[in-house]
C-alpha cells in the first residue's frame, strides 16, 4: 500500500471507531450509575450476538488504527523502514486483534 492509502486507512478506522467509543463509554457510564456488578454485566453480554458483533467490529477497527498509528511512530522514532517496519507494525496490529478477539469471545461467549 502507498503511504496515502495507509494514511486514509488510519483515518477511516478512526471514523469507524468514533461511534463505537461513544456507545462503549455510554454503556460503561450506565453500568456504573446503575450499580451493576461484573456478574450482572456478563449475564447481559454472554450469548449476545449483538454485543459479539459490536465489540468484534470495534476490535477490528482499533487493531487497524493502532497498528497503523504505531507504524508511523516506529518509522519516526525508531527509524525503521521497509520490511522491518511493515513486519513489526503488522505483528503489533495482529497481536492487538488477537488479544481483543479473545476478550470479546470471553465476554460474549463465556462458557459456551
């Protein structure tokens, strides 16, 4: 991909993430204000296709956004270029995706 395409992918991932962040913060505030326990929250999210899809898409957008953002940081601060830069940022992005996907599975699928 060209630098322009990477730039646009990072900006588009931010655009996709924005509503997810707002809903996530709203749900967290609601849960805290309502005094919900972790068990009650898990009771509402486990087995929910909606929350699985919601947080699954959120994780995809975050892993793309963060991987590309860290790619720029690695380029500017660590001086990485070419294959090393692409490989390291790809591994970081995939690692974030894997960790996020595991968390989404744990919260929505639970003991399934």
